[in-house]
C-alpha cells in the first residue's frame, strides 16, 4: 500500500464506511514508535480488498494515536476482520462510522485535525445533535483558520464524531475564546440524550492510500 503525506479525502464518494480506532500510548516516544511500526506493517502487507486509505494521526499532547480508515463498505471490512490479527492500529478494536454531514467553510492548507466526540442515546439523537450544531455554526461568521467539519455517525447509533480541519492549533484556540461559540457549547452540553466526551488535537503522522 503506497505511502502518502496528505490528509484523507473525507468526502470521497466511494467511501461507504469509515473505521476509527483511537489508541492511548502515554508519551511522545511511545507514540512515534507505535505509529511507525503500524505504518510499516501496513506498507508491507497486501492491501485488503476494499480498503481505500489508512491514516494515522498523532495527538499534539503526545498521549494518543488515531487510525482513520476508509473502506468501500461493511462487507469489505467484515472480510478483513476474518483474517486480521489484533495488533495496535490494525483496526480490529475499532468503531464503524458513516459520514453524515460536511461543512466546508474555506480553502487553505490544513495544519491540524480537531476531533469532538459525543455518546448519544440512539440514531435520532445522532442526527439531532449534528443538525443542531451545524445549524448553529451556520449562523456565525466563519472563524479564521477553520477549514471544514465532517460529522460521522457510528453504525451502532451510539456515537458522533466531528473531524474538523484547521490551519493550526493556534487558530482553533483563538476561536474557542470567541463568545459567538457560546450557543454551540450550550447545545453540546445541554441537549438531552447527548454527552460530550474528550476531543483531541492531532497532526497527520503518516498515511497510506490504495489508489
């Protein structure tokens, strides 16, 4: 599987399934070692049928990794699981998502990815929180450095993950201090059946693309 140095094309139309696997590693040295080993292993291995891309992100705090893999669909991923070994970032202990809604505010070069995650009480709550957050965001002026937001819904109906691209962590941190985000925070914290969990800031450590 050839290596690449760019972020995944989140909205590519042939990606029917996204498999996301977070991994806590506890330190920058372990983070690099685990990520390098996983990417080398994927590079040596024949590409599983239906795998479109595999991206490994390293959290900026040095504590975690995130694997983001795009597949053609559930059948291809299920076939992979029949022969996959349980090793770090091998997508076995992972959550299956589908891209639900994307917002692209501007063009620019992404410098980091910010994730925001929610536990929710079923598919209706998944769609409700995404639509509420997206509608609130559409009522404020785009923040400098905010490039895109991609809302993913877990297949089992219990989680939502927002994968947001920013030009830099500093641009994101400046936006967080803006009072115009108060309504978005209120929706995140007060919507019944929705519980925010920890998000992180990541940079791309490495990526592999089937084509």
